C-alpha cells in the first residue's frame, strides 16, 4: 500500500521521459541483478523519483529495500530512510 503527501495526475510525465524508465531498468539489472520489479515496486519508485514523499507498508521479503535503494542511485543528494 502506498500513501503520498501530494497528488499528481501526470506523475508518469513528471519522470522526464522514457530514458528515466530505461535507466531504472538498467540499474535494476546491473546493480540488483533483477529483470523486473515486484508488485508495487515500480509505482513506489516512480513516485519517489518525482521527489514526492511516500509511506510504504509491505511485509518482510516483499522488496521494500529496493524501493529506496534504486531511487538513491538515480537522484542527487542524500537519501534519508
């Protein structure tokens, strides 16, 4: 489940373009050795890449760590978890 502090109808447009999506999958494959995201991961990561706050409640082993590690590799600055 995801909750965000802001709403944005065009959140996928905010990601910039297809190159950002390509970059996410490149890092997913090269750094984490996965070919695809698990359920909810892609939406959570997309939201974080729009620099919006997100609260994620998922069970152990569902892939939460990737949801903050991958955006940290793509964004400038410090990542606070």
